[in-house]
C-alpha cells in the first residue's frame, strides 16, 4: 500500500528553502564585509596620503622616506589586488565596487601627483608606471600579470597606478588625454612616454634598468642566505 | 544551483523522515522473543557461478546461523561454473539441510528460479556466494515479518574486511546505504532487494511470479515488481550481512556501471511508476530523483570541465605573461578576503554536512561498521570524483542500449 505524504514534502521544501536563503544571506553579508574592508583600506591610504601631502606643503622639510613610505605603495597594491578579485568574481559592476574603484583611481592620481611634485627633492623616489586597461582585452590581462609580477618583486622602487579606461571619472579621462592614451590597449606610461600594446617584462626592464638591478640584488641575496 | 537544491531537498527529506520515524527505526527487536518451535521454516538459495574462492565461507556462515537446523534449508545452485565451484560444493554434501543442484549456465535468475520452484517453506531468501551472513542475522530478519504487511526484508550490508583504499571508501558508502535503506523502507520506497540475504514470504513469488532476466540486476526488478503490486519491503538494519567488495577502481567501476545501468534500464521498464501518485513516495519522488540525479551528473561534469578549462586558461595567461617566473615559490598567505563565499559554497557545505550526519546515524544503526575518520576523509574527497565516471558510462550504455556483462 503506497502513501504520499504531502505534509512531509512541504516541510522539506521549507527547510531546503531556509538553507538556500541562509546561504544567500551569508554570502551577501560576507560580500558587504569585503566592501567594508576595501573602504577601510582606502580610508587608511587617504589619511596617509593627506599626511604626506600636508608635510610636503607645510614643512618642506619632510624626508623622502616619509613622503614615499612603502606602506602607501603596499596598501595601493593590496587594494588593487582586492578590487581585481572583486571583478574576477563578477562583482565588478556592483555600485559599491564601482564607487570604490573611482575613489581608488583618484587616490592613485593624487599619489602620482605628489610623487611628481617631489621629483626635484627626492631624485631616488620610486619610479612610476601608469597603466590603462579596458574590459574584454586579453592583452590587458597579460599586462596586468606582468605589472603585478614586477610590482611584487620591486616593492620599494616601483609604483604601478592602474586605471580602468572605461571608468566614468573625469580625472582619469584628463590623465588619459594628457598622455594621449589610445587603441590598441593596454597603454602604459613610463617616464612620460606612452607605450601602446602589450609590453613584455624584458622591454619594461630595458626602459627601467633599476628594476633589473633590484631583481638581481634580491635574487643574489636569496642565494647568499641559502 | 537548481541541482544543489534538488540534492539538498532529497537529503533533507530523508533526514525529516528519519526524525519523524526515529523511534521506530531505533526500536531493536529482541531475537529471544521467538525461539525454537516458534521460528518459521526458511530456505536460503545460494546461486553460484565460478565462486570457488568464496562459496565455502558463504556456506560456513549459513551453517553458523543461530537458527534451528530443522527450520533451515540451504539450496546451493551451481549455475554451470567452469572452475572448481562444484568440487567445493561436493564437500558440503554430508550436511542434511544442504541441497546441491547442478545446472547448465543460464544466468542468476534461472538458478534462483530452479531452487524457488523446489522450495516449499514459508520464507525464501537468497545469499550471493560472495557474501557472509552474521550468525544472528536471519533471526533478526525473521522478526521483521511479525508485521503481516511486510512481504520482504532486506538486511544491513557491510563491506567484508575492507583492506584497500577503494574498499574503505565503499565501507563508508555502505554505512550511508544502510541508513538510507532504513529510511526508504519507512517510506515504502525500497527499489532493490539485494542479492545478499534479502528474505521473502513465499507467497510473493506466487503473486508476482519468479525472477526475470532484468539487465543483470534481477534484485532491482523484483523489488520494483513488488512495489507495483503494493507489497511492503522492510529493512532489518540490525541484521548484518558482509559482502565482498571490489578491491580496485577498475572492478568497482565495472560493478557500478552494471548497477547503475541496471537501475536506469529497470526504471525505463517500469516508467509507468514515475510521477504516478498510485505508487506514493517511490513513484513520485525516489525513482524520479534517482534518474534526475544521474542526468544531473552530466551537468556537474560539464561545469567542472568548464572550471578546469578556465583554470588552464588562467595558467596559460600567466605563463604567456611572465613565463616560467609563474612557478616561483612563495609562502601561501591566508587572507579571508580571497576565500570563495558564493551561496553555492554554503549550500555545498550544508549538503556535505548532511552526508556526515548520515554517516554518523548510519554508524549508529548498523551495529558493526563504525567508519573511522581516516576512511571518511577519502570517501568525502574521492567518491564524488569517481562516481560520475560510472554514471556517465551507464547513461551512455542505456542511451545506446548496450548489453552489460555480469563481470
């Protein structure tokens, strides 16, 4: 004798739906925590930048190490990695993330300007690369990998400022216009010179020999320690 | 996500049924309530085809049953074995309650039917010649027939002396299987009466007929036929029967392709049961779920394949960008920010947790077979990756009507 117990099927549906809804809520909560974390990093960078800016403008005697303390570079790098991760998990177009990306771009420009204005005072300041990319551009992904690799291997001497060319920020557009950013993407700007298309590690190291020197020094230090 | 919802639904349904019926499931019948003259006469049929290595142990286990010899008849059918099976069987000729039949090879169902036709006891069962009954198992099974509506009883199957990794994985799988069978029995939705020691009332065969040739899974076909006839199949999860299990991936794969293809082919033969309210839980839920979950494996494999391709593409991108530098060693750093936290992950964790609950509950109800952590971990890590292999092959076989061999 077969029976079909509707009640049990409905109870099961309620439990299953509750688990799925809980999963959705937890996932959404963690994502909001991620956005909060990004905001905290940006606030920290903003305060550090402002502090450097004020020192530079008011005291004029701030040391180069204060102006270019590597924590700002590391924080910008960390923020860049995290924003890239948000893009890779498909949350790049979330309103919060887009706003943070815009803010991040502005922080980058500000750090870049501060770096330029201190050029005469600090000749051994970190070298800078401006990197303009676009969505759906495989070479941009490759360029991103190359620049991340170089940045990670030269944390004290290289700062990479990456800009989404499609991002609706007038300051980014102005910066792109100044440097005559155009197809084909990616574009990178080294020492005021704009290079269009994918640039290999070797070609970047050729333009910026300090990167090769640092990498070699780091490698030999590792070998010595072994 | 839909696939995970369906899987979760199935697991939760079993769990809800367990919670609802737990007192009944855990109620252990005392084997001492019936002794001697009270016990009914039982025939146990042992079909053999080339089982020279295992059949003595099978017969010894039957001889050691805590059941009066006068109430037990053992019929061993040699189904045209080409090895020394018959010679081994001859050494059991002197036991008065063992009968040995010899016939030309015709398949397991013909061996069973030959013995069934000659049996005249109230209860009849089968024990595959690679399985071994625990001494108290038959008495525990017979207790289940105290309920008049019960027409057949299936035991709790456990892996015999698991040694290899594959056997240890199966040990955990069998514990879950024992738990699921106990629940499915409560839902009257068992779709298999396994060859190792399922016992039937004799009238089952008088009503539904004898075994049929059924895609090398006669035990599934018989259960489905009983379900069509509204017969109740119960589970005696405290009646332990050990069965030899494949030692390696290749033999396991072959066995499971036979089982899964058999299920799908039988489900096709009994398609009128699907989504038919008349057949209750088995028609409306269990059989459709089993079929849908087999097909879902295709989607899951496609999705895993897509993820793998994406991963390889990402590696290639990295390689084409920074060359061999991508292999530079760096200490992995933990940052919660980069942990995948999709709803899918949490649903997956929930589904896996329920599987662990099944293992714990299964260990509780099947008294012998407590899996160890070192057996559960490989089960969790490996089983989901090897199971799709035989499901896909079975779907392919069923789609192309391929004939399966027994071994």
